[in-house]
C-alpha cells in the first residue's frame, strides 16, 4: 500500500509516531547505477501574480520526467517546496502555483528538470515576484470558454483501470467497526466503485500472508493450499471486479527472518529463505489461477505485481539486490505458466527504483509488462522519457497507489480538499498514464488498527458505513463526463482553477470546474483564492438546452460537514446514521433551467462545480 508502515503494538498514536520515524527510509544500499542524462536548466521561466498566488511557468526540457521548484522568501536561502505529508515535491507539468504567501512579501524561485529521482539538472537563474495586498471580499475573475464543437480526443479515464483496498481477506471478516459489519461493508464498497465509477480491478496487499494458509512446510517439505485465495477472489469476481495479484508478503515458513513484520496483521517483510521454493509457490499459484478461472480471463484481465514498496525498509528487510533477484524469479515463474500473463514492478514508494529496475532487467532479461510505482500529495510524474531511454517505449505506467496523503489519520482527504486534489491528479494523468489507482476504496482498513471514529482521516473514498466522501463524488462527476473531450480555454486570474469538459454521443455535455491548491495548510479553505467563474459554451448551434449545476464545497456534498453539524461523538447512533444517509447525495447548487450559452458563479477554494447541459427537442 502506501508507504504507511507501522508497528503492530501499542496505540494508534504510537503506531503513527513509529511510522513517522520509519517511513521513506530506503532499503539497503543504492539499488543500481543510473544512466547518465544530460539535462539543461529550464528556459523562459516567468511568474504571474494573482490574488493569493504566484504562478510560475517555464519551457519544457527534453528528457525530463518532472521539475523541482525551490523557493526563497526575502533574502533567505532557497528551500524545497516539499510539504511534510507529500512524498515527492517534483511536479510533472511546466507550471507551479505557490499559495504559501503573504501579501507584500517578495519570493524568489529556481527550477530544475529531473530525469529520475536521483537525477536533477541545473537550476535556472532566480526569478522573483511579490503578491500585492488584495481585497478578499471581491473574488478575482476567471473566464472559461468551452468549445462544444471541437473534440480534442476520446476522454481518458485513468481511475477506471484500478483501485486499492485493504487486504482482501478482510472482505470476508465477520467482526464490526463502529458497530458496522466489516466484511459486508468492504465488499459493498468495492462493488460500488465498480458499478458507479467503472473501476475494473482491485489491488491489495497480503495475498500470501498466513491468514490464508497458502504455504507451510510439513516434515521440511512445502505444502501449497490455495483454497483461502479462492474464497477471496471468488468474492470480488462475483460482482465483476478482477484482482491485481500483488505477490507478497512472505509466508512464515518460507521467510528467512519471520520476525521482520509490519502492520497490525503482522505481515512478514523478509526475503525468502529459498528462492527456488518461492518461485515454485508463484508458479503453482499462477497455474492454479489459470486452471480455476481460465487462461483468457487471467491473461486479459489480471496482472501480477512483484511485492510492495521494497525500496522502503519498513516493507522489505532485504537488500535492493535481493529484491531484484526476487523480481527475476517471480517474473520467470509467472511467465512459465504462459508468456501472455502480465507481470511488473517495482511497485515502489515515492517513484523509487524505476530507473534501477529497468537497468537491472536490461541485463537480466526478465519480463516487464508494466512499470508500477506510487506517490502521494502530488500529481504523478511522467516516466515515459525514462522508458524510452531503456528502449521500452509503450510499456504501460501504472500508479498502483496514489492519494492526497501517505499518512494515516491525517484528515485532509475527508473534506472538499480531497475532491479537488483527485480531479487535479486525474486530469494531469489523463492520456499519459494508463492507471492512476486511488488508495483506497473503503475506510474499513486495519493496517495501524481499526478506525477509531467515523471521520478519522482514513484513506477511503467511502467511510465506515459507506457514506460517500467528497473525493468519491469528484470521481463520480468525472465518470459522468462524456466520451468526447472538448477544447477549453481559460483567461483571467486563473490560479488553481481547472476545467475538464466532454460530450456524450446523445449531445449531453458535462463541464467540471474546480478550484484547488496542493498546499495542505489551506485544506480548510482560503477566501482570497475564491474566484468568480464565467463559463461560456460555444458551438451549441440552434438547439436549445438546459443546465443543472451541482457543487462540492464545504457547504455542499460534504458529508463530513454534516457530521460536524450533528456534533456527534466518535460514532453515530441510529438516529444520526439515518440523518447522515439522508444527506448522502450530490447537491444541486442551481436547479435545472434554460441555458443561454453563459453562466457565472462564485467558486470557493476548495470547491468543485459540475455543469450538465442537456439538449431539448
């Protein structure tokens, strides 16, 4: 999962403190040499000052997967823009919006291109700007023009291929959390994201852990039993989801050091004591899955991912070289069943070991059908230039974990900030990344212990009790966009305002407009960043249409705000559950009315507006 390791003992707060000491500590020595890349400093670096923000823009650099921005306030030294709960500060686009500002305070910036997590080019010369003292009572204006007659491409939907989940045996659990049934609700949450968001596969940890009884040694000889895995996979397949088979963690009897564990469910993070027996286990499991579910089904709809975040010592007690050996053995075992089965990795935290794995398999010759890595708190970087340097153009890039924060119990994702974050990331990924998998579907999640309260900063799109968070509704609205993406232009004091529009085959048009920032300190809102948005739609012809306006913000489509108003304790009582369920819907901000081609509205930060245009006979 995310780089969220933790001890099994002690309170949730103790586990969280332990996580903060251990997370992002790399495993072992440097993984492998990285090919040299000649990068130049970004050119045409310029600033644009607006109400509450400075927008920094620059020209693209060949070979870059992203860009690193450093800033200095006044005469202070330059420092990274990395926030505490953002694992990768680099941004994929040639644009950075700074909202960590005080009016009248001068700020300087330098920018460098990056070609890998350890490969940074020279910084540009500093550029400077000052945010003027403004009037937050008069929102700045953004002009948005949507061209209904100009299709740019088929709309990419990077949320559809995959979503994350707590270990899938948890969906068979019979206990309760907050009085709610764990297994039934986790299963229902996975069904919901499949049926309502179009998600096709689910990725989870621990399919080889001892709770499923997969591997044991009797009189020194391996015994494989896949009946527990069958129950887990039969459950999700029953409503149409398919698994991404993350091959981990290590069965106790196969571990070289069974004492090395992570999470409340005590997953073993050790390398195998016998790589041949590990390879045989992977081969037999793969063979079993093909025999049980069919070659065509597994080949076309499933995939096998090698381990989870081995670049962090909290998830892998071995060396980088031991992981690469594990990768080689695992990939060979999967392909020995059928060469068309998909296998990939490194399934790494914070963009780690991608270059290193590619360099390794260039020499070892192991199969690689997809590259997978993770990031939190930022839009994903663009690894296509690195794949091209290794002669692997076209290999899919799967971000098998992604979300607003890697931190348990943080809380920033429970409100509208999480909604604008998801839309920003999905639009950034659209067309360049095959899968951007939100971590996770449900707050039924026990890595550092079961949830202590209804809104506790859980990773889920849905709460315990399966109430839909603003993040869920953001993806739901993106799913309601049409199939044909439309050209959009924006002008004025844009700041963090973004627009995504698409047309359905029957002529309906969906327009998403959101206003956000990546600055987590402003997650609860900032009035100076509010905008007056004026949307014009051209190319509609003479056919009349009507418009309905939906909204996500602090006061709309925000189930957390409803719970705060109820002033409850940790968990709702029966009456409060009833009130919450009655409030769990997408708010209509403005009811359906005739559309004249233009619409104006104020959009807070964070906030999302969805305009749905419907042709009338």
